[in-house]
C-alpha cells in the first residue's frame, strides 16, 4: 500500500483571483481531470490518499460554494476524504506534515513546496505538467547584487546561451498578467532553483520558430546575493548544461553563440539604458508582497464586517506609502546611503552613462543548529519570509502558488 498526497488549489481544482474594484473575486477554471483520475485509481488500488492544503480551515464555511468539502462532493470523493483525510496547514510549510504521514509521493503546484522537497524523503510532482504548453514564453534578465546577469547554456543542438524561462501554460495565460508572471516564476525555478522576488516587464515581441509564432514576454528581476548557486538538475529533461553570471558589458562577447532572446534583450537594454534603480528594486519587491499581506492580516476573517463601526469601509489593499527616493525621509526616518551601491558599466574601455544601482545584502549570522531537520526548518522559514510568492485566495489565509518544464523550443533559436 502506497501513501500519496495531493495539494488542492491548482492541483485538483484550477482557480485564480480577479478583482471588481477592491473586491477580490475567486474564479474557478476547471478540475484537473488527469489528477482526479489518478486519485480514483489509487483509491481503487487500496492506497492511502490524503489532501494536504495550504488553506485555513476556519475560513472555509464562509464560502460554501468554493470550499474543499463542496468540491469533493461534486467530484464524488467526499465520502473517502471528508473530513479526516483533508489536512489544512494555514499557509504553513507542508514538508514536516508529509514526513509525519509517511507520504511517498506528493503532487503540488507550489514552487515553494518543490524547494522544501529538495531534501525531503518523498518525491514531489508538478501537476501543471498535465496542462498544455502555450505559444507564449516568459524570459527573465536576472541581475545579482553586483550587477551580473545570469545566462544558461542550452543542452539542445548548438549549445547556445540563453536567458532563464520558458513556455507558459494555457491555464496560466487565462489568468491575465498574474498568470504570466506566475508561469514565468515557475519556469525560472524549474531551470535554476532560484526564486525571483519580482518581475518587471520591459519588452514583448513575436518570434517565429519552426513555423510557429511565439509571443515572448521579457522581464527584469534581481536575486539576492552575488552569483548565487544555480541548480540545473531539477528537471527530468535537462534543458541546460552550464550557467554563468556575466557582467553586462561582457555579454557582447557571447553574442555569436546566443539565442535570439538573449540577443534582443541585450540590444534593448543597451539601447534604452534600461536599469533597475535601487529604490525601484525595493518598491517592486514591496508591491508584490504588500497586497497579499494586507489581505492576509485584515481583509477576510470569519467576521464579514468591513471596519470598526458606522462610517468604516472595506480596507484599502493598495500600498500605504511608497519608499522615498534615496536620501529622502519618511517622518524622521532616513534611508542611509550606505545600504546602496552603484555599479558603473564599462563599454569600449570608457565609463558608460548607464548605471545599475542595487541594494546591498546585509550580513546574516550563521545558523548553529545540531539537528538536520531543525536546520532545514529554519532555512525554509527564512526563505519564505523573503519570498511571499504565489497566488492569494482571499478566504484561505495562504499563499498557494500557481506555479513545468519546457521540453525544447521556447522561441529561443
């Protein structure tokens, strides 16, 4: 008898969030028929099956036509699962619960859970693999904190250098801008093991590859640290065989052996002097996290009221105040210049007018934990605080990311 577990959102039931003004509206897309077929087959074979979800159980009764019990009833699975085989983590990591259950295989779309499972004792499978790739591609120019750019050497014919990213899923495109970004983050993680803390789109263009027109969405981002390690072994089909962190001005030396995507990104950034200002990096990170944080803290608990009494309205989920430009103040607080570094680019042995300004990473104390599991738990907790990724469901106190592999042509030849 096998022990197998499944995430719920974007594993069993595909859904996303849209808005009417400030009002978040959950949108159900479809059920993942292949996953549901797997679940029923395992039940028939006598395997021990669980649903482990990042939702918060206490919020479920407030949404009777969207909660897990309702969906299990529609699928004819309520009698088997409800309630003892549905486990809620309230946005907490699942890895320890899955170990305690003795799970051998877990299906989950969240790239955070895939990260946690790198050192786990169970296999984790991406359910989005069951969905068809689209003709749209997300690619990212990822800077590190020294201003270097990550490039990957492809494993297919020619071994060309390319940018991280790949084909997005049709189910992701149906979700609009957030779906494009979620899919791009998923692709970057699967190719590199890196989380991008934000995405800034700077170019969209059509590219014809083998008779198919691909829509290429090009983004900027910046990861923490200097030349962080990259994992090229996370995919069943190894798409890349090498990687380099390269200073922007040195990219020109690779132009004879790069994909069209990398060449176009380099040309565009050189011509337009597209940069990530240090304060813009901060603002983009905060913008991504802040909207989800406010909903989690004050937006949707069991109390349906919008405020403290008469005259109060629904909380505003927009950012309260943007960070000021470098050297300006918020009240009595000043952003010291020592927290920022300016990198000057060199072109043709002459200082360039273009600058890349980036935030310096603060020193961190080393962890001193004796037990291996304890060390992993602290590492996951620290990593989750930095990221805050994934799609937020207003009635689940959670981040349950809608975040497979691109097995070849991604418009990069």
